[in-house]
């Protein structure tokens, strides 16, 4: 039996080596689409699955809907066999399937696994013996074993089971977290080591072979839960450290000390310190959300994750702190927020990206409006901002001219396309939440 399984494993590994393995990626978003391009770049034939018909059409027409991915990159991938589909029956043709669908929080701030559950239910009827299924969506430890495996086994008519050992036939299942940092050009995606935890040694071996073809280093761990927890540790580490500098910034402002100067000095220490920077609040799909996947799971073990809760509270308060600072800055000019014209610079959650999920700008705009300000925004990445899960702004991008008409210009996202010197020169008042005006000396600037 062992020989049969070993030869089956060798068969798929050989297909990976020869690039004959067909790779299916479910979820053509910020994670799935770049991953598809990485595999295509290594001459794999990739099929992208998505439930959004518009995305499937755009990709098949050689277009892109993510700013940093050029249509030419999609067209190049098409030459290697890349195509998109909404038809799950095509899962049956795939040798490996990677799931990259959203894992948000619901309105009670609890994990919303509905996308993962729907995806697994949709692929289950089409999976086959020897196939590799990998979940990449960030989630709490236990998801792969407690949710994915039972749904795959239950939804598969011939009664295919998940393989647990080298001498056991079945479908191979693993978890491997995505570690991308959008907009970070310092590390090539290929150089970010890939952590892999399989439900059994065969799954880990196969997933390592597959990811080893596109990543410089794979890091196998003993179980999916270890891999799931690794991703959460990384994001919780960021969340807690950002909260720490956000709190210290508020203290140092009262003390008349520039926190950025302090961080720049501290980071000269060659060991034991990593720089994190304060800002207007957390944004993005990961840092504001993922830690709460663990706090939720911890309750099952009668455990309170106090660091996560405290960091969450400090970071969530930051947009309110920014509003106080805007109010204070206007007050110095004998003005109030009510009735003031305010221009918010940047709605993306961080510099130079076209993603506004959970962006603090959205909260800041809403709070300013609630307080009676007339708010406009500028962001080179967003022609308009309509409605999302947590906001309904219905605004269009305002050109960056006639800045003197605004009572305050608030820098929330420090896009590198902005000419900060010119912005300060032309504005009456600049509230800078990102230290974007570093080095510019002007009484018009309020840094917070
Ligand atoms: N964006 C990041 O920088 C980042 C980084 C690391 C990890 N992650 C994690 O990766 C996962 C995906 O995030 P993302 O940013 O790519 O999300 P996204 O919203 O950009 O993309 C998800 C895609 O999945 C599609 N989808 C949803 N349900 C589907 C289904 N049932 N079948 C097929 N397609 C479906 C959506 O239409 C969308 O195109 C999340 O768990 C996230 O936490 C994201």
C-alpha cells in the first residue's frame, strides 16, 4: 500500500517538476490573482475561479482590476495557459486547488467563515483522489481540521476521505498562510518563505513541492493549526506593536517630544528593536481583523487574549484622536469643525495601494461629516468611494487644486505621488497623521 501511495505522490511531484500540474486558485482577489501570476510565471497552467462574473470576464479579456497588476501581466499569464472561470466543475481537472477567499468579521466582530464554507461546499463534489487542496485564507487555528476537512468529506459523493498518512489514499489537505505585504517593494514575493502545515505528511510533502516551485524557501510545520497560528502570531505582533507606538505618540505629544525622532533613534539599535510607526488607525484586510479570529477562538478555551483586546481598543480609538486634533487645530484659528471645509488626502488604508478596506480615512470622513464639516477627498487610486460593508460615503475624487479654499487639509494616507511641500504652501492648515511633512518647517502644519 505504501508503495502505491508513494508512487502516486511521486506522480504528482513529477507533474509539478515538469510543470504539467494544473493549478486551480479559488478567489481572484488581492491574494489569489498575484499568486496565479506567480505560478504562470513558472510556466504552470493556472485556472482562476471566482464567483464575480465581472472579474472572470475582465481576466479572460486580458484586463486587470487591481492597479498594481498591469493588463500586460494578465496577457503574459494567458500565454502560459491562464484563464478564469466561475464553473466549479472544472475543479475536477485540477491537480491542486488553492483557496484564497475573504475571511472578514461579522457585525458582532466574530469570524465570518461563510466564504470559506461556501467555497469548500462548492468544490467538494469535484475533488478527487490524490488531489491537493490548500487553504490560504487567514483564519483561527483549527479551521482546516474542524471546518474544511469535514465539509470536503461530507460533500463528496463517492465518500473520498482526507489522507492522514503516507499509506492512506485520499485527498491531501493543507493550510499555508499568505504573507503578502501589498505595496512593499523591499522583498520580492518569491523571497517570502512559505509556511506549510498539512493534514498528514503526504499533504505537507506535496504542498512543499508545489510551493517550492515558486517560492525560494518553504517552511514545513507539523500541522495546519501550527501554520494557522503562525500567521495570526505575525499579525498580532504587528497589531500590538502599532498600538504601543500609537499610545506612546499620544503621550509624547503632551510631553513635547517627537515620537518619530524617538523611533528613528531607537532603530539604530542593531538588535532587540523593530520599528513600528504610529498613524491614524489600522486598515486593510488583515491587521484590524485577524487578531480577533484568535480572541474568538480563545473563548472556547476559557481564555481572554488581553493584549489583543487592549491593542484593538487603542488602535480603534485613533481616528477619534485624529478628529480631536483636527478640532484643536481649527480651534487655534478660531474655527470649529462644524461648517469648516476639510480635504482628506488619501482614502486607501496605506501608501500607494488601491485598497480601502477598513481604512481609517473612511471613519475620519464619517466622523467629520457627523460633526458638521463639509468634507472632500483626494486619492489618485480612487475616482469615487461609494458603499462598502461598513461605510456609505457616495463621494467622488476632488482635484488637488485651489487648496486654500479648505479650512484644513488632513493627510491620512501618505501616497508618494503627493508633493507635500506644495500642499503645505497652498493650504491654510495641514493636519499630518503620517509624518509625511517630515523636514518641512511651517507653522501651518499640525502633526499628530
Ligand atoms: N490582501 C492582503 O494583503 C492579504 C494578505 C495576507 C492574507 N490575506 C488573506 O487572504 C484572504 C483573501 O484576501 P484578499 O485580500 O485576496 O480578498 P479579496 O476580497 O481581494 O478577494 C477574494 C476573492 O474571492 C472571491 N470569492 C468569494 N467567495 C468566493 C467563492 N465562494 N468562490 C470563488 N470566489 C469567491 C471574491 O469575489 C474575490 O474576488 C483573506 O483571508 C485575507 O485575510 C490577505
